[in-house]
């Protein structure tokens, strides 16, 4: 992929209740990648409205959630000056490229998307067209910057495969024209997903077989980034476990989803491996391990929640970050979209 400049892109939806899964699976990784790559982090508000208004909460809630995700990015350690932080709707190139991708992607590809099936549920006739086309918009987010690396949680793997399929089909369908215009390695890169570490799929604290999610009706199922020390302690103490002490061997853990989840969370927060954690806590009762987990979580998440609350008092600053980021994002995306239009054959002004 020598022809492509290395660049990281990722997005988080402003749909409220940012939680430990979002942090460990995504935002913490975003922070770590800043040293090695040029990074673009996007609050994907166009994706948020693919669900019914009752889910994303209406105009006031959307605006407040956009600012909250931005505050979380900054509070977790993303540097909006060295990198780019913005909200999707301010850069119209995303929606425009998504339309072109709607015409590249095949119905059959989208019909296989498991997230659509989960979110649409039984009443598929009543799902928005936007929810169906969601993965094409996600591909546009990434490819408007010709991004080469995308850090996400495990649940986004299938969408990233579709992004590669779209890039490949575009490169193939227009291969001759792309070569004529001087691109030697295809126009779009085949983006690499970055999904690794002990917490790519953080599970609900109430049920170790269900993903921790923003939309779970029980607040006890998740640790929110804005939870205070008391809430964190209460939620971990009530977290479902089994009656046995922690095993010493990682293989044993696989059969015990709740134990595996808590060990994975501890490992990710401590920047260790699950094997390291079992070396320390193998044979311990859950009560002992949970106390250590609460202390570690409060130490790591407390400052983030505090900073988010402080930033919530300063929406002017947040809006400034988003406007500045959108301007710099557009400088990259606009020429990419113009090249796409030239490749497809649209006549320029
Ligand atoms: P979303 O809130 O759906 O926009 O997700 C934002 C990011 O968090 C994506 O990269 C997701 O893959 C990641 N994510 C969401 N839930 C979890 C979870 N339970 N465990 C790990 N990563 C997650
Ligand atoms: N679909 C992602 C999620 O729900 C959010 C997202 C939108 C995204 N566009 C993206 C993630 C581009 C990575 C890259 O988590």
C-alpha cells in the first residue's frame, strides 16, 4: 500500500451514555495511536439519526450528545490541535461520497449486515432507509480521507469488510480511468481494521453473553464515562459473577463469560494481558478481585468524568474545536471527492 499516506480515521455516534466499552474498545485506542499516525476522529451525527427520533432523543439531546462525545475525546487525551476532531454533518463531502457508494455497494452485500438486522429487529419494513445504507456512509467517512487504519471494537468488523469491498469495486469498476488520471495503485486504499487487545468486546455487567451497550435499559449493565466513584463501585459490586474463585489458567476463563469480561476489563485498564491479571488474582474470590477492579476503574475513569463535566460548562470551546476540525477535515476531503467525481465522469463547473 506504498502509494497511500498512512492515516487513521474513526467515529463514535452521539447517541448518549458513552460507556466503558466505548472507552476500552475505541477511544483509549484512539489516544494511543496519536503518537504514530495522523489521526481524524469524528462524531458521526449523520449516523445517529438513522434510528428513530425516540432513540436519539430529538434536536436538543442530539446537540448535547455531540458536545459530550467531543468532550469525552478531549478528556480521554485526544489532542484536537495536533489531530482532527469534528462532527460529520459539518463536512458535506461525507454525505456526497456516501451517495456514490450507495451506487457501488450491492443490495446483497447490505442484506448480510448483522448490525442492520439487530437494530431493525422484527419490524424491518419500518426501519429507515438510512439505517440500511448506514455502512455506505461509514465507508464514505473513512475513504473521504483515504484512511489506511481504522480502530474500532469487534462489532464493527463486518462494516470494515464492506468498506474494503466498496473500495475494491470502485477501484475495479473505474480501473482504466483511475490509471489514466495517474493513480498507480488504485484510487482507494484497502483499509485495515485495528481490532485488538483484551477489550474489543466489553460485555454487559448483568449478562456476560450480551454486549455492553448504550441502549440497554438497565444502567447497571454498563459503567458510564461520567459515573462517579460511588456509582462505579456499586455497579461492579452488583455485577453478575459465578460462585467460583478466579481460575489461574486462561483456558478456564473461556467457559466463564462474566469472569472473562471482568478480567478483560481489568487487563485493558491496567495495560496488561488477561494472563498477567490471572497471575495476580488466580485463586482469589470475586469480592477481592472486584475491590481491586473498583479501585483501578475509579483511578482511571474518575479524572475523565471530571474533565468531561468541566468541559460541559464550556460549550463555546467545544463548538470552536468542532468548527476548526471541520475546516481542516474538509481541506483533505474536498480534493478526494473532486477526484472521485472526475473518475466517475461528472462534468465540473
Ligand atoms: P458507537 O457507540 O456504536 O458509535 O461505538 C463507538 C465505538 O465503540 C466503536 O468503535 C464500537 O466498536 C466501540 N464499542 C461499542 N460498544 C463496545 C463494547 N461493548 N465493547 C467494545 N467496543 C465497543
Ligand atoms: N458505525 C460505527 C459504530 O457504531 C461508527 C462509525 C461511523 C465509524 N463511521 C465510522 C467507525 C468510520 C469507524 C470509522 O461504532
